[in-house]
């Protein structure tokens, strides 16, 4: 049985704890990330657009002909506005998570949405991370590592207090669950 199952609606993964045999079903998670993540993702994306715009402004100023540089700058501005308005809200709608005493569920992706599940008996480590920008917005990321070749489950954009409670809860549940976490 795989440690982590990928999206396949209706697929079941059996919980292998020695004291339980109930199925853990791959299903949509119930929780959204923090609404503050919308602003965080907007500001983070804005940085990249500003770098491109500065390069294009320098090109426009140094260029003798303003046609192509001005057109490029206008296209960049239009694409940036669309990206900055659509991406964070779309990402907020599709990034879901949930932790139960039996498993951790995640869903992520823009176009290719991926749902993953990690039975608690398969969890090896639970980590929390906060970069400077996440700290500014009061957010944190949680990473749940298993022995799966698919890699860790990552929950980005959680409120810092929620992330801390999740780490504490998963650590407690993992320690209370029998199994070899492989």
C-alpha cells in the first residue's frame, strides 16, 4: 500500500495502524488557508512584475524608438494586473487542507489540481516554516514528510497560530499512532 495516494476520486487507502482497520478515503479537504494568504501571494507576485517593469522602463528610456519598448511595457502592465487580481484569489479557492486523527489531506494546483492524503501512521516529520514575508503577514507553512516518493505534503498560507496548532496536533497524533512510518 502506498504511503501517499494521488488524486483518483473514489480511491481508498487503508489505515494500517495495528489498532484500527477503517478505510481512509481520498476526498476533498474541508479547510481553506488564511485569507491573509491572498495579500501575501499578491505582494510576492508583485515583486517579479516590478522587476520586469523596471527593466522595460530602462529599455524605454535608453531606446531611441519608443514603439516596441512602450508596447512591451503596456502588455506587461496588463498581464501583471490580470495576474495580480486573478492568481491569489484562484489559489485561495483551490488550496485546501485538513487533518484528522487518521490522516492529513491536501489539495493544491491551478489547472492540474492534485489531492493527496498521508495516513498519520506514515508521517515521519512535521515542520513549520516562516520566511520574512510570511512573518510580515502573520502566516506560516507546514510540511508533512512521509516515506513516499511523491514527496512531502505542503500546506502554504496558514495563519501562524493555526499552523502551530496543526504541528502540535499532528505531532501528538503521530506519536500516539503505532506503526513504522514507512
